C-alpha cells in the first residue's frame, strides 16, 4: 500500500508538472521527467518538447505575416485574367447554363463555365472522389503557389497548413446522390467524403503533402474570411511557417436556388438583363445574385519569406470576428456587430482609421445588408468614412458565398500592390441610406495605398474582417 501511495503521489506530481511545462524550456522538462524514474513517461516528455514556451510564442507573435501569392477562379476570369477584367468592370453574371432554372423566379448566376479540373490535379482519381468546390479550391491554390514561387519541398512539410472556408461544401454531390437514391440507383461510395465541407482542405494536403494544421471553416458567407483570419493566428502562434488559406464554393444547384428563392433573397427582376442584376448600394437593388468560384492566399511569416527570397505582396496585419446575436439571416439593424468587428480588426492591426484607403465591402445588393454595412462603416470611421473608397466586386463576380472572403481578400492584395481600385458596377441611382464613395462604374487609382479592409457577413450573424497593409521593409 505504501508503494502504491508513493507511486500515486509521484504521478500526481508529474501530471501537475506537465501542466506547467509551457513555462519552462523543453530541455528542462525532459530532465525533470528523466529524474522521476517513473516508467511510461515517454509521452509526457514528448509533449513537453512539442509545446511552445511563452517566450517562443512571444517571438512568433511579433512576426509580421505576409502575402506572397494569390489565386482566383471566378466567372469574371481566373488567374492572370481576373484582375484586368475586374478593373474593366467585366460582369460574369449571365443566364444559367449548368441546369434548367426556368422553374425558379431567378434564372441568372455567375458560373465558371469553362473550368476544367483535370489540369489542376496530379492524381486524376482525386477528381472523381471530390466535389466541384474542392476542384475550384485546388485550382486557386495552385495559382497562389505559382505566384508565390513556393518550392514543392517546403509545402510537403508539417510546417505547412491549409484552411479552406466553404458555406455549403459538396452541395452538387449531395443533390445528385439524393436524386440517385430517389430513383433507386446506387449512391457513389465517394458521396460522404465529397460532400463534407472539410474535404477541400484535406484533398489539397493530400496532393501537396502538407502535414501541418488542416481543417475546413464554415460560417456561411464569412467562411473564407474566417479561414484567412485563422491562418493569421496559426502563423502568429508559431504552429506553421506557411498557410494556404481562402474559400471555395460551388453551390449553384436547383436545390440551393429553390431555397434562396423561397427566402426571396435572390434577385428576380433582372432575368432579361443579367449584367445589370447585381447592383450593390443602388436604390434599385433587388437581391443578391449567386456565383461560384474560389480565392486562395499564400501566407507566410516574414522570416520564412525572407529566407527563401520571396516577393512580398503586402502584409496581413489584422483580423477580427464577432457575432450579431440578433437574427439568423438579417444583419443587426444598427450594424453593431460589424462595427465592433471592424474596430477590433483595426486594433489588431495597429492601424488608425485615417490610414485606411479602401474597403472591399460585403455589398450583397440586398436592401438590409448594404444599408446596415454603410451604417457600420460610418460608425467606425466617422469623418474619414467619406474619404474611403468602398466597392463591392460582387456586382461583377456574383455572391460566391463561402468563397467571397477568399476572392475579395485577393482583391485587396492586388489593390495594395497596384493602387487600382475596382468599381461597383450598376451603381446608377444613389440610395440616400448608402451615401459613401462606392467607386461607381469605373476603377480609380490611389497613389501609395496604406491599408485596405475586406469584410464579410454570414447567416447566423457572423462578421469577419481582415486588414491588409502596404509592405514596408
């Protein structure tokens, strides 16, 4: 009994010490465990060695996080074609060709009609096993990798992470397999993995060999923004040196159209004039227009980017996330949740409101969102709000739901690089409740931009915002 009591007390001592291990160096932790003489302490010792001490974490927290590559797949254009098309005010919205939408009030959308998944996968079997939203994510990720010049051996590492946001995940797979079941046909054995909202991040890791942190992010239309924000924190916490992060969505299906039309959330008054349908902040806006696509960013710690001689595009300086806790689909009527989110993101970035030149707004072309988002911006920026350039690229890309944050973050990166600000097209009739500079119908130039914000909102009251800064040595 004395021996058993002694062993129990020693185990309690070891357990308590394990909780304190982050406060000491890994080597000191190893010495402690060795001195106890207790068997089966190998796992405790390994855990102690793998935990970052506060000193190490503080070093990482002071690291600047940089963007070294972006990739976009959209109805406006993909890869190198995306940015010039956006600046020209090209609209990717048209009559839907992917399915028969004639039975719905809305028959328009922004499809990536010419997309071919084959060129983006090393293993063709992975195409069959996954959904279109994963295919779009793969393409955008490969584009970001190419622009960053990231060597394959650096990606195939436990210091490389992948985060992909998606609101719906494999909606196309889900719908088609339910129809198969209803018709008495066999359901594909790939159904479950293909429809999961985390499969995009998983299949990217499988193809690229990334063994660091990896997961999907789901927060409706804020998913991509949250994924990039989480990536910032992963890098700041020292859990990775590289993160591919963004959003992807391919939810243009009969079922999703039926659901959104039932909510009366989608535009149904411009079916005969699709290019004029998405008109954020305009007094005649009549609902959002769905799109599909993907946007991915290559993020790195400054030290990692410098070590490999990468070209730094800009800094990802801040992030915040809040919730309205108000209504499942309607934003807070005073823009309170978004205002708090913008303030916290600016504080996280240590950026004063006067330094912000551009906001890529959520700007969905719905009555509530555009009004309440304008209110939030005015609350946070005060007199400076009138000096901001605020545009909604959803007027061209459509609303890509969970991919919006990834695509629109890429827009901010390109704006910080070039100073070019894409317009809000179809802004012809100002709404008295929306009285900011929405860059109407024509791109503008900002000389030496200092900071830009991308914000997104999602059903459930989710708000997320990212702050990008011009790169300074």
